[in-house]
C-alpha cells in the first residue's frame, strides 16, 4: 500500500487515501485531489456504516473531504457530529446534511436552498422538518428571485393581502403556492400587503 500511496496515477492515490485501515496521519500524508462536486459515492465502508457510531465518528472528524461528505449522508449523526459537519465550509457536506438529516440547522438549510434552487429547493422547503417558516414573508416577499418569493407564502404571519399579491406573481411556482394557500380567501380583513 505504501507504493500505491505515491503512485503517479491520481485516482490510485485517492483510492488509497480512502482505505479504512489508515489512521488520519497516514491518510493525510497522501497527495490526493478531490473534485468540488464529488460526493464520496465510492467510500463503501462509510456508506455501509451510516448507522454505526464508530464509523460515523471516524468519517465525520476526518480531514478527508470524501469521508466527511459520506458521513453527512447519515440521518443517524449524533448532535455533536451534526454540528461539527454543519460548520465545515463545504457545499457538498451542507447539501448532504440538508437532504438526509432531519435536524440540520436552519442556516445550513437556507444556504442549500439558495445554492440548489428550483424543484429540489421547493421539495426541501416543503418537507424538511427544520426548514424555517417564521419571518419568511418579511425577508422574501419582495426578493428578485421567485423561488424566494414563494417562501413568503410559507410564513404563518403572511397576510391575506400579501398572499393575494403573490397569487399574481410573475413566477408560476410562486403564483401556484399562493393560489393553494387558504389565506387567499381571507381578504377583506383590512390587512395590508407587506
């Protein structure tokens, strides 16, 4: 393995760096490169251990980006590892946490929402148990991106007048969200659009 750790082929060195028997010192002594979007799909020993606290701890605390990215797929991360990974400045880690972990911090969810946009963000906003709701109308009702204006409809404090205004939004998904909202029928209460 020592010979493979210095192989001229980048893919070979990366594969060696992911071996489960390596300690962190040996792992990080290998010259490897990880792609910005590589999610760690090939780190089978971590994928097989996504419910194993010891495997998760080794992977989540590693300096190796692919081990952290793979660990971030686990819905079983204990709170300390979840918060540790949430502080890693790695968009792939944040995306994986947002998709897979029910307790992902709100600020991470909002960064994932902003980064991924479109259908995925709508799914996450509607289904993730920790996705924020309060304060969205004040923050996003006039946002230049319709994906964000749609978030304003999710705010329980959004007024019927705001929902009415958003039901005429230029973005179809914002109009659809507003049209489905029961507050659209609550006009005539004297509320003003925000």
